């Protein structure tokens, strides 16, 4: 990997972490206003602590392994199936990668 690729990856991860922090801060602020100021509930703190995890789980359930929404083409899926048939002892993730030269 080149230094430029590493810098780009770090920049993307940093941006993602900043966006997550901002969303969590907004969620906590809105929950505070709603639970403490409007409802005047004494259970505000536990609910505010659990809310980011609940939101994260909801996102994970909605997009478990495909956050981009990309769809594999039929041809690519058939290629994966052919590789899996030729290599029945390999696990599924390994079957998606072409075998290394000199390795059976």
C-alpha cells in the first residue's frame, strides 16, 4: 500500500467517525429535550445511554452486510458458485477469492 492510499483510508475513516459522533450527539440532545424537558421522566439517563446502541442495531439489522446496496451480477454470482463447487472444503469467503498460484 502506498502512503497516499493509507492517508485516503484514514481520511475516510475519520470522516465516518466524525459523522457518527455528530449523529450520536444530536440524538442525545433530542432525547434530553424530549425526555427531561417535555416528559419530565426520571428514566431519561438510562434511555439516553441505550439509545445509540439501539440505533446502531437498527441500522445493522437493516443493512447487515451490504451498507452500499450493491447487487452482485448474475455472472459474478455464477463464478462464485463454480469456484465453490470446485473447492467444496473451503469456506464461503475463501471460495470467493481466486486460488493462489501453486496452491491446490
